């Protein structure tokens, strides 16, 4: 069962920083207008479901959907500076309608600043092994490294896999196989950064990682279940929620 992580940041500011607070607030208000998202329901089913658990499971294009209920086809448009927000806004709207799973339909850029994401959403009652069958159609025993979700940025981020240096560009992903009896060492930030060791899992789980907190609205965290990580000072390796990551594989392009 997959659960979403919510991080609440709080801070106290002294009185002589009041003007700085006002400037930050104005900037946030401007950013909210500049990068606003729009949601549109393109199609809607006849029934309102009530899933037992809060989840939003990626459905492979190889998985037959005749045994589950269509809820809605939803379109999100918004800034390419934070492309994961398109997914998160659809997720929130779909769960209001009772969906607990989705199929990727399309993604495209509308202009130099904005993109459009369309997902079809579904409800599965979970009484059969539908999600288990769907899991068999997902990538197995791989490590995916994602660049920044700001698809308008030109920066690259460097990291090492088993001591070999690599770079990942914004809006791109790289993939690596986890071989049998292998432990993959991932490092970000050198000696004073973070190092993560990932082993092959019997169930075939893949790992989805990034260095900029994708899907966490700019925040980051060092927790990663299924791997062992050590962070000293600089450099952070973040885990991306798997269903979001699988959608991003359709939005990003692969870096060769």
C-alpha cells in the first residue's frame, strides 16, 4: 500500500524581518498567479465511488481495464516550471470523484511556458488481484534517476553510480539495471554528500530517485525505504512517489 508524504514547514520571524516577510508574500502571490493550474473534466462516468484507501495507482497500458470502473478523464494545464504539479492537481480532483487509479493518456507543450497533461481515472474495489496483475506489467529491478521537474531550466545535476560520474538534465531521466546479487552505490555531492546503496528485490521493485524533491513542492527529504542511505552535509538523494514517477516517465524524455 502506497501512502503520500505530507511535510509541514513552520517558522518564526523576528519583528525586524517584517518587511522581508511582506516581500516574500508578494513574491509568492505573484508566483501563484504566474504558475497557476487549470483543471477540466473531459469525460465523466455515471457513478461516484468511495475507495477504502487514499491511493492513486498507475495503470500500465498493458493491463486490461474491463474489470474496473471508469471515473473521469481529466486535463490539467499549467506551467512547465513545475510539471509534477499537473499530475498532483489531477490526483486531487480524481480522488474527489472517487478514483483510486489512473492511466496515462497524453502530455504536450502548449507554448513556451505551459503544458497539458491528460489522465483517465478509474475505480477498482480491490477485491480481486487486479493491482497485483497490473504490478507485473510495471518496470522491474531498475533504478531511475530524474532531472529537475522544471522543464524550462537548462541546468544539469551530477551524480555517481558505482563510482562512475553521470549528469542528468532537467526534464530527462536515466535508467540503470539492478543485476542479480549486485548492490548499486549512488552518490550525490561527493564525500560530504549523500550515498545510497540499493539492492535487487525479490519482488522486482524499481527505485525512482531525484535530487530536487520532485512532487514535494520544493521541499526535500532523505528517507528511502528499500535502500540504505548516509547523508553528511551536501547533496540529497530523494525518493519520488512511484505512481508519480511512472507518470513522469511518460512526460520526461530519456537521457542517453
